[in-house]
C-alpha cells in the first residue's frame, strides 16, 4: 500500500502523531454531567367556587288600599273631578253626594259608619263638617280653605291643602310676568301660617309683599282701592268670608283700569278680568289623598301633618289682559316722549 520510498520508521512516526492528536481532542470535549434530581413543589389549586347570581331587590308591593267612603258637598265640577280621580285609584269605595237631597247628612254618615270603611274622604266644606262631626272613622278633607273656622282638625282628622304652594305660585307668576316687584294681598283672620308662607315666598323671589287683614267684603274693597295705588300685582286668595260677587267685580274693574294683573286660584275667574290663574289639579289632589290614606292604614295618622301640601298646578293666562297692558304702556311711552320733545 505504501510507496517504496516510505520507510517503516516514518510510518511509525505518523501513527504516533495521529495517536497524540486523538488523545488531545478527547481531552477538550466537555464531560457529560450526571442528571441532578431537583425537588418539584406540586400546588393543588382548589376548584373556583360556583358564582351565585343574586336577583335584584324588588320594591315591596304596596298593600291593598282599604275601602273608603267619598263624601261630596255637592256635584260641582271642582268636587266631582276629584271624586272621579279617587274612583280610579280605589277599588273598594262608596260615593255620597250631600246635595242630592234624598237623605240628611246625619243619615248619610250613619250609613257610612255602618259600612265600616277604612277612612272617610270629605270633599268641600259641608262634607268636611258633617264627616268630622259624625264619622267614627278617620276623616281626610279637601277643597276647604277656611278650615280653622270650623274646627276640622282633630285627633282623627287631617286635611289636604286647598291651594297650590304659594312659593310655586309666585315662581310661576314671575316666569310669566318678570316685572312683578310689589304685590298686594288681603285675607281674613286666622291664616297666620298662610301669611308666613306668603312672606317667605316673597323674600325668596325678591318681591315686596303688602298683606292686609279684612273682616268683611266691604272692608276688602276699601283696602284694595287704597292698596292698588302702590302695587304692580294683586294676589287673590279664595277667602269667601271677605269676598262677594259684587265686590269681586269692582276689584277687577279697578285693576283693569290701572292695568294691574290679578292672580287667582280658579281659571273661571279669568273671564272676570284676572290676568293669571294658578289652580290645583284633581289628579294631584287624589294622589295626595291616597298617600294620607296609606298612612292611616299603617296606623301613622299622628305622623301626618294637619294639612298635606299639593305638588302640581295648572297655570293659565288671560292673553287679552297682557295685550291691553302692553298697548297701554306703549301709549304712555309715546305720550311721554312727545311731551319731552
């Protein structure tokens, strides 16, 4: 295999060199390490708890309203409208109209007591007086302004205000007629709480309020004729002790001649010359009565205030009055300019 020129000695030398190289290469290869046993922590995760869905809280269902006896002083619309609204809210009710004339109030109240209602709702003064005097059940009256004259507030009776809150009335008045700054009011005796309410409302709305007490319709007219010279609006309250149809006509005529707006609690008075009516709402009266009846049902009559306030109102304006006043003011301005030139 080898050429003739290569000696055995050379072959031996080459073999020795190769052996050295192989040994050297082996010494540079990294040794294979033995595997090391590393302890493993086994963590057992408990299963997640089941998610519970909590249903939303439901408002408690109101208790069924008790039976009521609805007593009307007469069938006039102001009373009948409230009675109709009450019949929509109570499932168990009886209606008695004292103006029907078939039975006297004492017989009507005897029948009501025998029927054992949860409460008696009296609408109007005659119904309120009869019910408070003769009912053996709690009485709630409405549509009565001079309640204090007839001792209608007792341990077993309460009332609903006959008026829209005075602050709300004045606010609505100013929204319609921002020029109002000096307001007059005449009222009979016994309405100290109402007078205080009116004064507070006037202060909140930056209005100067002139309140006078009268004892008769003739005195009302006398005070009104003197007062109207110094006011730019008159606030009429439904005090029939100091008002009459004759006096009202003269007051409206006087206000019209001076272009003084009169605010009234009944829209029917707009035809007489009033500028704005802010009246109660039959549905609001009925809702308020229901709230008080629920208090009676729960045994909380003593927690009910003597008069519960209303929260809604119906406002209507006499556009003819405001047009006439605007025309009169424009004429006065033109006349004043002509005189100054």
